[in-house]
C-alpha cells in the first residue's frame, strides 16, 4: 500500500488543475542515482501498465511499476513547506539511509 497525505493530495490537485492534467494519476518510480543510490521520480500519467500496482489515496490515483514497488511499499507521500523551499517528501520505511539533502536514499 502506498498513501498520500491530504495536504499532498490537495497540492497534486492544484498542480493538475493548473496544468490541465485533471483525471490523470501520479506515476511513482525509483531510479538509480543521487548520492545515496536511488532517487524518487514523480509525474502525471494517464497510462497504466499491465504489471503496474495501482492505489488510490485521498482521491489521488497512484501507479507504480513492479521494480519500483519493491522499494516503495508502505511509503507515505507528504507535501512540506519550509525554509529550504517546498516539495513532496517520501516517508519510506524501506530506506536504510538518505543523503544530506534528503533527495535520494539507500535500500
């Protein structure tokens, strides 16, 4: 299961409306890279792959490919605003460590 907080879901809907992407879901991926080994990738998509895991949380559709799902199971996506800017934050219980800036993780 992958979840998204109400605050993050509200931000997703705001972005989707501003970019004329209403009705599309969010694609979540884990890609190699970053100083800790893996990085998160998040973007709007309207196509679901045959092997994708599909979830809905707080009214947002979430799509995850099988390779990424092994690193994203039980992740919660939040939206945070702070002194260093604003953005989506992945609360990942599968992560064994993150880099200093928090944009990549190790598994």
